[in-house]
C-alpha cells in the first residue's frame, strides 16, 4: 500500500468526483436511440466503482492499494472507451440527416465532446507519475517517469515570481485541474499547449482525443451549415 506521509496533505478527491458525475450525467442524457443498454451499463458500473474509492479516500487522496489503483484506472478507461463508442454512433447520426432532429444531434455532439474532455482528463490524472496518491506520497526522485511535462516542470530558471511556483522551487505537483485544462486545450487546439506528452501512451491518448475532437467538430460544422441552408 502507498500512503501519504504523516502530516502531509493529499490531493482533494472531489474535483475529480464532480467531473466524473457530470460526465456520467451527460452520458445518461444522450438520446434514447444512442445504445441505451451500453449507456445505462456504463453509468451503473461507473457509480458502483466509485463507492469503494470513496470509502478508502472519502475527502483527500491519502491511501492507494493495488485494487483501488486498478478500480480507479479501470473506471477512467471505461468512460473514455465508452464515449468513443458514442462518438462513432454520433458520427453515424450526423452523416444521416434523416435519423433525427438536427438541433438534438448538435446538442448530443456537445455532450459527447464535453464527456471526452472529462474522460481523457481522468485517464491522464490516474496514469501520470503513478497517479494522484503516488505523486504526493513519494519523493520526486522516486516518482515513476512522467507521462506529461507541464510548464511548472521547467520554470525554475525563469524570473523569480515565475520560478517561485515551479516544481523544483515550490515542490509543485499536478492536480486534477491541471489535467482537465490540458484535456480541454487539447480538445480545442487539437495539439498540446502548456503540457507536452512524453510517453508513448500519453501521445497515443492525446492523439486519439485530438483526432476525435477534430472529426466531431468538422461534422458538426457541416451539419450546422446544412441546417442553416435548409432554413
């Protein structure tokens, strides 16, 4: 078991929990034609997996065991994988105008896009440098290799007021909000911005996210133009 040292403060769990609940709600709110059995199963499994994680770390991330690590990673990967299935279903609906209301399809596209942002943020939050508990429990020299390089990781040689918040000077370590911002910027710019993928798995995940976001945006724009032209 890995645990935060006595007197140290672990990362707060609830920002990630709130994001997960929003993603599951968006997933559940998709049109009934979008594979209802899969959607209900993913939401149910996601909520069930959350219960033991909250029992072990109800407020802050203080402890991690092999089984809690497996559950938390599986939960994030399940949401990301299921949303890719919904993305394919949405693409089919977008290229077949007769399948439903254009306005409802555009709203569904926004739901899938936002869920994608949250899902990939959760995955990287769980994977990078051993996860949220390990990132704070171990000395920096003992951390697993980083999957993502943030701006704070290389700001130690900048001007004083910038260097003061860097990893080397202030001991800064990424929190869920940093991964959420990275995921959001990658989904909007289709490339890394302030954070750079280092490992093969990080590049694969961020590449998949950027590609799916680009395809979704292109089809949504095309669908919107067709709706305007038809009005």
